[in-house]
């Protein structure tokens, strides 16, 4: 009786829970592989040639058209991969240039503002009438101590009253000696 609790009946067929889970996982994997790539296209073409009716063969121009489509698909795939690589390269160059520019700010004064969620006495976020947290903008003035890259984005490391802050570039209001 204990095994009856661990079985699933689908369409009159009884599966153990383990087999049913494996079958569902295989269906999910098959759904993820529904897109056709160039290898699938070639397999389809070869299968089509293999099973054609010898008394009524397919016209050669249809095969040539399919091969032309395959060639176009392969070229588009190669162009896409190349554009992706160029995009990554440009992004890395942009980040490197920005880090170099930000590094020249080390030792300079900086002012920035940051939004923080307002908390009540118990440490819970205060909510407005719409259920959104109430935020307060705080202005800081400190000294740039370095540059960090966080999730691919450069951030300024600044010191204010003995505490270190990571400042997003968009939060910077002013850089230089006249900040104080």
C-alpha cells in the first residue's frame, strides 16, 4: 500500500514518482531545444533526401534553394557572433577609459547624494499611502579614495566622516576643491 502513494496514473499508465519526475524534466528539456540550428537543418535536409520517393524525386532547384537558405542562416549566425564580440570589446574599452578617468579623481573632494529608505524606530521601512517605501535624499561631501568595478560598472570609493561609501557615477554632484 505504501508504494501506491508514490505512484502517478496518467492516461491509464502508472508511473513511479521518480519516473514521472524524470519524464517531466525530459519534456521541459525538449521544449528548450525547440529552436533549429544549422546542424538540425542539415539533418532535416539529409533525411528528406533519404526518404524521397524514387519514382517522384524532388526537383534539384528545391535542394539548391534550401542550401541557399542554409548558407544565409550560417552567415547570419556568424555575423551575429561577430557583432556580439565587437559589442563586448567596445564595452570593455568604455569601462577601461572610464576607470582611467575616475582614477584621476583620487584624492579630490567630491559631493554626492544618495536616496535611502526611511526607517521607523523598530527598523521597518516607512510606507506612503500607496504602499511604497518613503525615501530621503542625503547629501554627502567626502574625498575620493579609489575606484571599484561592481557588476561591470565602475563606482567611486569615497570617504566621509571616517566611513567608506561606494558612489554610483550618476549620484556625483560635484568634483573639486570648491565642493567644501
